[in-house]
C-alpha cells in the first residue's frame, strides 16, 4: 500500500538531519555517539528512506535537510560532498510531500572558491537547494570576504543563506588531544559583527541564523530588529529553556522572525511541539514560527 501523502503540514522544519545509511549525519560513528550523548538521545537508530519520510508525515512536518558535509563528519573528498548533495536532491524528488529542499555545504578552504561556486550553482539550479550553509567549523567567520561570491550567487538566485550562530553541539565538551572543542572557535558564531556585517553588505540577501543563539540571544535579537533581511531558526534547544528576554521579544518585536527547527532525529517532534505550545505564545506567533515565516523566507505558497 502506498504511503499517505502529507497535505496540511503542522510545521516546516528548517533544520533536519537524516538517519539513513547513506544520509547519516557523520561517516564517523564516534561523532554520532558524541552528539547523541550531548543531546541525551535515546533510541537513535538507522532507518530506511521510507521510514524516515514516514516519521516526518507522522509528525506533520515538511523538512529542509542539512547536508552536513564537513571534514569533522568524515567528508574528506569533493566527490563525497557531491554525492551527498545528489542524494538529498533525489530525496526531494522521491518524497516531494515532505522534503522541500536542503542547505548545501562545502568546506571551501579545502577545495577552492571556483570549484565550490560551481557546486553551489549545481545544487541550487539542478537539485532544489534553498541556499548555502556557512559554519564556524571552517574557522573562517561569515563576514570574511572569501564568502562574498557565494552571497552574490545566492542573492542573484533569490535563495537564502544559513549562517551558524551561537554555541554549537559540534565539539562541545571535547577536551584533550590537539584541539579543545575540536578546534571550533565560538567567536566565529557571534552575530555581531559576523551576521550583521553580511546583512549590511547584502541587503537583498535573506539570512537565516542557524541555532538558538545562546549566549548571544540579545545580540541576535538586535540584529533581527535592525536588519529586515535577517531571521533565525532555533533548533538545538528545547523551547522550555529559552531565555525570558527571548520569549518576550518573540511575542512582540520578532514575532515574524523566528522559525521552527528540530535537529531530527536528535529531538523528538512531539516533545518540541509540547514545549512550544506550553510556553504562552500568542496563537498567531506560533503559526508564524511553525509555518508562515518559513513560507515567506523560502518563497513558498500554501
């Protein structure tokens, strides 16, 4: 029997990972175990593509998948990155009711700007990517001029970019060896100046902050208020632990700026929805968080 298609989503998940053999978060099982321990995840297991898509249907979500193509996750060859992007592009074709697209990622310092630009263009034009993910894991902040050609490309293509902001789970608590925290420097995750500089230089580029922006919650709020082209999805934290200032601003000045993100499969959808709906947000704010703002940012219609 064919699976039922999702017709009326409850939410758009702006930060979704994969749990299939081909789409596993990391080619290094140790990294998956580290993250599972960090998030205190129980029952994380490999699924088929059909099972994964059914998880999303059961939760009532459409997803934008994070490609996670970084050396820390075992992607050491450019062909591996291309294969990962093509795999997600095929998921979009095979499960169009739940897979809306993906965030592409290329560790540019390892492969060069020209090669990375060509792959970025391929992902956007041929595979259904919404845009590029910029992460501090590369050790180069988002406001470095190295990224300018990619912002130009995404701005011209009318797709957003996603820029990591706030403390990341990658490398958290990892001491000893050659690098603490796997060498990731949190200064590259700070919204001012990193995201603010990009938003000022590219006013027609839609920018999405990636993570709940702890410890710079107020800074990121200020950037979203000041820059019309800046938004944030808030995966990585359960909503019950959001800070009071953020809760207050979400009900008022940034009610059109925040989007739902899960970090599936590390956070159960029912737990996140329960948290959101127990937090005394106005109904129209929840509707914005779940659907309306993402549809606007991604250029979608109902």
